[in-house]
């Protein structure tokens, strides 16, 4: 395959300003890297944070965002032996880690302080080509069609994030889990929970999203605007759920999550709203509640999440659009007008 010298990319030139669509050089893969021809890239709320520069750790300058890029390998860098040209891969948020710190050795590479992040500290998938770290990409079925890749792109972040979050609740098959927030993350989380053999309660502030949760397998749903969520779910689950996964971006949802958890249960937090939330020290200790953060997933978590999706048991609700519409996607994201996940389709 002939590789062009330049490519179309969406570039963040200045925090808070629209991305610029321009021709930039196609990157060259270095040692232990691969070059991927991007077929599709999901748009995550983290991409918006990157372009707005509103997190404490700032992204690189002249950033090409995107950490849900999927496509086919077109070039191998030096030292890559386990992949070949033509393989289908996804380039995730955990672009790479150091591999030799206590976190990497201990199976917690997502906590590595020297990690690189796709579409944040290194350029990502809002482009026709992107470089990936060969040892950290997700491996996809090479027989997937282009449309399959469009549909599976959000699994590279949304999917692995909620899958790992559910594992962090330590809820076992047959036990109850509450999923708070049935949006871009939550609607996928319900499907993973079902596939993992968990019983599901769902919380949101929109009835249409709760109906979607029921469609995907939630047995109990509660509207936080119109119902006493804690009372309803605790009664329906005989004392609260064994695990609670918070994907919502409301501090109130985090406070509520602790009250939804039965004795000895665990709250795992995926959502990233600004601010803090109160916890009753007495109730937390008396009831043996664990509250923990969960950020994306390891390479093993990523591969497991992809494998679930490739069986058809998990499928993100996707709306595809062309790269040139990325600023419109961000505008809708700011207004909360996105249903499911948006994906940039490089074939459009």
C-alpha cells in the first residue's frame, strides 16, 4: 500500500477554540511503533477536555485529539514482530506505559506516572493516519467490515472504561449492580453488566435513557428527578446493590451512590465532574463500604472488552459523521445533545 506524505487531520491550535482541519505530514512509526490507517475514531468527552485545556495536566501543543481510533496497520516500526501489515488494531487512551515501575509490575499500568495518553500527550486518531505503540494497541478481528469498525470504535475508551469499572465493583455473577448515568458510558455499561451475569439497576434523570437501560437488561430503573432513587433501589434489591458504577457527571450522583450500596459493597467511579461530594464517615465504616476510582483499563482489560464486543453481546449506540464536522460534534457535546457515542468516519 502506498503511504502518502500528508494527511488530513483535525488539530487543536488553541485551548477553547475550534479545531482546524488541515494537511499535516503523515507520521513515521519509531521503534516498537506501528502506523495505522484510521478508518474511524470515536469522540470522547475527554477529547473536549483536551481541546479546552481545562484539566490540571495540559495536553501537548498543536494536538491531534482522539483515543478511540481503529484501522489497519500499514507500516511497522523497528522491533515490531507480533503484528504485521494488514492487522486491524485500536489505539487507546493508554498509549504506553514505562513497563518497569511498581504499578506496571503489579498489573496496574493505568497508574503508571510515566504513561503516555493517546490524543493528549501524543497525537491521536482525529486524522487519516496515526502512530500506535505496538505493545499497547487492542487487537481486532481482521475480518471486521468498515461499518463494524465504526461501531466498535467507542469500545476503545467507553467500553474498556466501564468494563474495568464493573470489575472494580467486585460484584459477582448473580449479584446486583447499579449503573448511575445511562449516557455514552452508561448504555454500554448496562450491556457489559448483562454479559457478565450481573443483575442491573439503572439511574438517570431522563425516562428515555431509562427505557434504553431496560431494553439492554436493567431490571430496576429509577429517575433521580422524579423518584426517591435510594428507597426504590434498596427496596427492590433487598438492601442495596453489591456494586455501584457511577458514570454520571454530577457530584450528586456520587453522593447518592454510597447510599445505594449494600453493606460490604463497593462504589466504582468513572465519571469526572468537577468538585467534591460528602461521605458519612460513620455509615461508610459501619457498613463496610468501599469507594474507589477507576480509570480506563489495562491491556488485558482492553482486550477482554474488545472480545465481548466482537461477540455482539455489547454494541455502542453510534452516530457517525465526517472528520470535518468535529467542531459540530463538540458543540453538541457541550450542550448534552449526543445520544450514545459520536464516531468520526474517515470514509465519509
